């Protein structure tokens, strides 16, 4: 069998695809990974005398952003350099007029904010890359709007200058001037490379990693599976660089530097009372990332965020569980500190209402790129 070539976007460190391609737990059902977290949550709830204490870890954000909270809720709070570093975005609530009329009006509105085609569309209330699409023309925008019911909020965002992406997990206790970058994962978009003879289907089947995850790619690219990809041309399998969509994550904690930590702390000072979460950032190259330079923020995930290094193929199950358990212990700790400062944890009914809203909207998410 002919070996598949590997393509890595410029600016990212080389990607080794020899050996095993995934950890044995990498694509377990998410509920199974969180069983230890649930047990720990119950134990900590007794110790701290509150079931919902983690939901004031980021007290200026509803429920600390754990469920049913729009991306725009946090981004619109950003000020100064933080706001400037977030890729330009626009929130749109789908109205009752025709989607073609809305799409034409949106293109003009976005152009005034220097957001030009192609740009990214995603549901304001979403997670794990759900519903993220690259919009290349006005027809695709109309189709995207058509997928959602009237009243749904979506976010339209400028396409980044750079393709390299990382997930940077940040924690800062109340009262601290500087926080810590506790995790960094490099997020690779998988490609197959054409040879001028093989169809996309054949390239996926014989790729060392994509061949093991065909169920994630075949449906998404079903219209192009019989297309012959030209020799040497890379074909991108995933646009939304989310693990559950088939993106490749590698532990990048060796890239955490004092300069990067200082820069992330500076940026996060532009968010009021933000103490815990993960920044999904674009960067020009690994060297500049370590220097804390050439950074663009795609979005900021709060209490529901994960330290993405746990999805590295070489991660051990025990280490992954330890990272998740540490995260939620930290949420309780931050919640306790903020309770002493006068913040009040929300009731369970509020959590259930937000969860229900997110679940109902998720039914309408179009297929993610």
C-alpha cells in the first residue's frame, strides 16, 4: 500500500504521524471521561456546602460560562488590548425576513467592520466546534441562516491572518496581578495530499490517522469522495479545529514561557473578574508564540473548557483524569474565594434552564466544516 504524505501548515511544528495515531481513550464517550469529575463534584459540594459554587468562578459571566451562555457574552466584556486581539466579530439574531435579504444586509454590515468574505459563522451558544462553518459566498451565508429558527443568535467572525492554532488554558486567582498558563495544546487541522491518481476516499482510507477515523470525515466530505486530488495538493479535512471533529492535538506545554504567560495575563486583564478558562488563539509561528507575539484570539471558553493537552496520543489515562479533576477542584476553590468576596452561587434551576436552551438549539446546528 502506498504511504500517505503529511502536510502541516506553515508556522506549526512538524507533525509526527508514525506509530500509534490515537490514545486508547481519545474517542471515548464524553460522559465516560467525566465520571470521576462527577463523583469529585459531589464530594466537593459537601465540603464547600454548595452544589453550584464553581458557577461563580468567573462571577461576571452567567454560570461562569459552563453551559447555555453565548460566546458574545464574554467577548463583549473585553476592553483594551484584549478586545483588540479578539478577531473582529458581529452578533446577528436571525429575523423573520427572508434569509437572502438578511444575508445581503449582513455582508454590507460586516464589510464596515472589515469582515469580508470568506469569514466564519458559528452559533453564539455552542461548544466543541458545533455548527462552525467557513462562509465563502453569500449563497452559503443564506443557507447557514436558513438552518436556524427565528430568534437564534449567531456570530460572524473575521478569518484569521494565520492558520496555526493553539488552546491556552489560563488561571488567575482573585487579587493576583499575574495568572498562570497551566496547559497549552497545538491544534493541527488534518490534511491528505493528492497524488493525481487517487480519489479523496482512497487518500482518507490509507492515511495513517484519517484511516482510523473515517467515520468523522467521510460524511463531511461525501460530495467530494470520488474526486481525484491533484498531485501534491493538500486537501483539508477539518476547518473547525475541534478534537471531536477529528482535529489532531499535541501537547505543547514545552512552549509555555515567561513571555507568553505575561502576555496572556495582560490580555486577560481586559476581562472583568475572569479567573479561569481557555483561549483558542491563532499565531504566526511557534517561535513568536513563545514570545507572546503575533497572537489573535478566536474565542475564550470559560468554566466548561478543557486542558486540551489531554487529547495528545501519548497522554495517559491517569494523567488525563488528574488534569480534569484538578480543573474542577480549581473551579470550586475560585468559587469559594469569590463567595467570600460577596458573590452568590446560582440555584440549580438556573443551570437546568441554561442547559435546556443549549440542548434545544443544538438540534439545528448544521454540519460542521
